[in-house]
């Protein structure tokens, strides 16, 4: 394992003022997004949409450090025949790839899931590396529910799989994004989210150590400590920021170069405000940035709505969100900048 090279890539993924665009929606998920806009989901329409994002020069060259792709996209060419991976690299960003195969029900644990995809992963990673991937992503999904959910079984099975994936990535020269997502669905309060996420992160790092993963060569992609969407008690931006930092400091080794959050169903502006408030607190051992899917793409998707005439508007919306999140990654965002630039 070449830890120095892995570390170089990981540092670039969380370079100051830059974050990751999660554009790795599975074919089923992107269809749902397109359906909501009345856009037919075909290989070409998915390509056109993603090509629009990757050709957004300002966003891609100034604010985005890397893009997580889906298997279909890493193999696709732009309309003019240029590989999409090349467009990303030409803009100065790193191509990455989602390598998990999604979730399956976890035996003996009703309502809980485990992420699959370890079989043959070494060979798949070698192929993706040949296609240009510098980093990878694996997402574990943990739901907070009644009767002590998540179970120990669910947390440990998912943490083990994340660690096996991360070790395989590093041995193939690919930086793993380790994503244990505690969902914000549900009516739990922020303290319950804190407690569950702490359990999940502690178990994840225990498993990462057991698999001898080099922390210098990975990125953590966690949820924030945040109130459940249906909770009557919604924590303020400051409380989310303070509790998330306290949580991460208690679980994440300082050797990890960076933490890139998922947005997980927060509104675009909430996701930005929370990241900004954390960076405004400052004095952190790792860089804190974004790896947003919905919170970066909802606005450009809507502005585009499948019409070639709207490509300029879609790119403007993407640039705006990427810019706001870049400022948040530096702790320099404010609501007035948000409104002034909109
Ligand atoms: P969201 O920001 O929409 O949660 O997506 C990020 C992601 O990559 C989830 O795996």
C-alpha cells in the first residue's frame, strides 16, 4: 500500500474551499428524481444531465474537488465523444466511483439492512482504476427506530463491511470514502441521533483498525448530529454544529485528513448553514467539507428540467450552490451572501 499517494489524493479531495459532488445516484434513484420533474430517464438523458454538470467550468474548477460516479456514468461519453471522466479531470477535479451494490434486508433484524458488494470487489476496483477512478464510495445505512434500533448486529455487520471495502480500496491504490449514514428519517431528537451516530462511528473505526486501514488515506462521510425530520424539537443551526463537532472529536482520529458530510435530506440552505457554522467554530484536527448529492443537485435539476435550452440556467444554479458550499467549507458563508448571489 502506498500511503503517501493515498494521502495525497485524500488531501486533494478536501482541499480548502472544495468539496465533493455526489452524482452517483443509481439508475433507480435518478429515475425517481427525473420522474418528479417529468423528464424521461434514459441513458442519453442521464448523460445529458451529468454532462451539463461536469461542463460547468467555474463550479468544477474552483469549488468541486471530486465527483462520485455511478457505474454507468464512468463508462459514458459526452455527446461529442469525450469520456465524461475526461471532462471531470480536464476541469481539475478527481473522478470517483460508487462501488457498493446497495442494501439487502439483514437476517434476524426486521427492518434493518446491510450493504452488499464485497464479492469480487478487488477486481472491480482494479477495473475502475483503469477507467480513471481515484477514489471510491461505500454507503452503509443505519435507521433509528423503536425497540433499540439500530441493533448491535446491524451496526457491526455494516461497520465490518465498510472496513473490508476500505482495506480493499487501499490495496488497489484507491482512496475509500467510508460512509456510515445514520438516516434522519423518523421523529427522534438530536441527542438520540448523537448517541446512535457515536455508536456507529466508534464501531466503524474499531473495524477499520482491525482491517489495518491507513487513516491518512481515507475520507469519512458521515451524517451530522441532527434532529429527525419528523421530530417536534428541531435543533438550531448552532446546536447542530456544536454537537456534530463534539461527536466527531470523540470518535474520529486526527490522522483522517478530512470529513465530507452527506446532506441526507436537509434543505439546500440548511446543509450549507450547518457546514458553515462548524467551520466557523474552527480549530479542528481534520478538514470539514461537503459531499452532497441532493443539496448540490436539487436546484440545477429543477432549473434544467430536461430541456436543452435550460442548460445555462442549470449550470448557473449548480455554480451558485457549489460556491455557497465552498464558502461554508471555509466558514465564510452568510445568509446575506446567499441572497445577494441568488
Ligand atoms: P445526499 O447528500 O443527497 O444525502 O447524498 C450523498 C450521498 O452520496 C449519499 O450516499
